C-alpha cells in the first residue's frame, strides 16, 4: 500500500508572503501526485499535479516540486491572498496495481491573514 | 452545469437502515471512484471502477456495495447503517486510465442517528 504524511497541519501566513506544504510517501512505485484545495462545505478541487517524469511544475503562483529519491513532494504558493485560505490535500497514486487509488495526506489548513 | 451529479446532497438515516447514494458523471469518463471523508479521517479511498469493472475495493465491510448500471453511473449501496458511517461520500471520475486526473463530485453528507 501507500501512506502519505503531510505537514504542517495548520499554516498561517501574511498576505503576499509564500506558503509551503510538504508531503512524503512510502511506495517508490507511486508516479502521480495531485494537490487538491477544499473550501468548507465544498468538494476537493484539483489545483495542480505532477507526474514522476517531472521534478518541477508551475501554474501561475503554484509550484510543485518532486524529489523521487527522497520520496518527497511539496506545494509552494507564492504571493498568497486571503482567497487562498482553505484546506489543502496532497495525494499519491499509481502503485504497481494501478487501481486508481489516491492516498491522501491528512490535509493542511492554510490561513492567509490580510 | 455540474458535470458530476451526486444525490442526495444531504441524507439522514437511522441505525440499521439501508441507503443508496447516487452518482452520475457527464464528462465522458471511463473510470469512477468513491471516497469517504469524516472528521476522524482524511479523504479515504473506497472503490475504483474502470469500464464498469471493479478494480479495487478498500472497504473492510461488505455493507458497502458499489453498483454500476451504466458506464457513467456508480451508485453506492450501504446496508445496516451505523453511526460510524456518518461522513461525506464523494464520487470521482477520471478520463480513461486509472492514473488520470480525478475530478470530485459535490458529495453526499450522510448522518446516521
């Protein structure tokens, strides 16, 4: 199976600063790493993902880094805004069985203060 | 227009009863999933289906049974409901392969009294 650890559980930052969330995984066969944002009462929404053939991906102010050797991946939000306040989940998928199972971290509550 | 429909949005049930959670996707996807989210646990994978075939079942109990009558439908039947089953149940889908991006439906919030 797979286990994903996510830290920190709560992150408070000032507006316009950057925020970083880190995740580690156990199964070296995992090859797909999405990040989801979830607002209260809403469904998780994909914000960015990375596959194991890449080390870095950026979409506007979101950057994800993947270190396969260390089995670690991270999300960096640059120039944060209060609208970025939400729960963020990392996940890993694509083990040998390829069943589509996404294993999620426990989530990070991000609070961006004006 | 919502592309993944889950019905009902809210559901209250009594212990021991049976309920069916409905999921339909209009994205043309071939793979569908069920996840559960509760205060105690993060998003937790339950089932995956690809081309209407069960690919993975990670639920410990046979009380949870997925039902796929059409390619774009994956319902979840829960029998002998327990208070611990109270959670939000999310249906998700992906385009083709099982390592494709998964999109989540709006969820069904189940409360078992």
